[in-house]
C-alpha cells in the first residue's frame, strides 16, 4: 500500500532564532519512499541535516526575524500489515544483553525508574517474564491513563502520568517504557506518523504519534500503550531514550508555534508514483 504524509508547521520570531528539528523520516524507511522526502523552508533559508547518536536525522535551521514555515509532503510504500506480535519472545537476563542495549534500561529525563521501581515490581513481579509481562504493562498503562489533548504539557513525566492518570500518546509511551525498564526489559521511545488506516477515523486534528519498542528474543518489537492494538502504517521518524531525544523541534531562543498541520492517509492516486516505482524497478 502507499501512504501519503507530511506537514506544514510555522514559527514566528521577533529575533533570529537557531532551531533543531526532527521532522524527517528515519533512515531505515528511506528505501520505502515512493516520492522524494524534502523539507522545504519559506522563506528559503539554509538548512542541513546530520545523524545523531541514535541514528535519527536532525535538521539545523535558523528561524529568521518574522518567522519560518517548514513543509514536507511525500508518499511511502508500506506492507499494509499490522504491528507483528511475538508471544514467544523471551526476556533476556541483563548479562546476556548486547552492550548497546543497556542504555535503554536506564532512567532518563521523562522515565524515572527510581520512582516507579517498587510499583512496577508489585504490579508485574508475579507475571512470567517475556512477552506476557510486557503485554501486562501495556494493558495496565492503557487502562490507567485517560487520553486527552488538554492533558498535555511538555514537562509531564512518567511519574506525573502515573499519579495524574491523564495524558497524551507520549505519556502512555513514557509510563510503559519506565515500567518495562523497572522490570529489566529494555525499552525505547519512538515517534512518527500514524494515520487512521484500517481503523475508524478519529474526529480530531491529525498529529504525530508516540509509541515504544521493547527488546525481547534478540530483536526490537513495536508496542503502543495508547491504542493497545496492532496498527497499520506506522512511519518512524525518530527514536531514543524518551521525548528528550526525539523532540520535533528545539528552539534556542524565542520562537512561537503558530501553525501545526499534519496529514497521513492511504494514497489512492497513481500517476507520478507509478512512474517512480517503474524507475525503481528498471534502475
């Protein structure tokens, strides 16, 4: 299947303001692009990309005095399958984990393992390790937090979400990640596009989404505590320890977000996309 996605985001600034953005798809999805993925700036200011320590594409740009609009629109191929399940995936002992995985067991800015460790063990210590324990954590998080955009705030952590029992998709992810790490299950934060594909459409503005991965059975597996069902058409943008590592934009000065439009839907057209696909096959 083909998915068309993109955004138009505008900032206003009274002073020239440097900014870092994570608004590109993850390099692991580049091979799936059916049309080019390019960030366009208006006015046409210089922008350039680099890869961070987690392999995410980071864009550096300076918002000029007056403001800046960033746009992107692309089409990407997807297998159209729901997130795979792995009920037999085992939980590794810590001494058997690869070195690069250990960082995803540690507490981080929004995932306070020290505050939630006793809670996690009291809730999930009796559940067999592995997929069953992870699913229990997802089930608990899904039922514990009430979703609502009016519950969002940038400083809310997993501990806050646990106590307040309210939040948005990033809060579901942060709490589930923290509970997994408390149970010695490596977990990482993911952000990207997730449209209403294969599910009834939601009557609310489109936004980027947050989910998480766990490391079981020698591989990473995708889970979603907000929806608690396998979904179709995730387009990964960035991943890291928590939302700190995957912030959509970070402004180093005063820059006000005044427009935020995101779109993601199954693409029904043919034309240009078919020609690009033919070029891929013939190349």
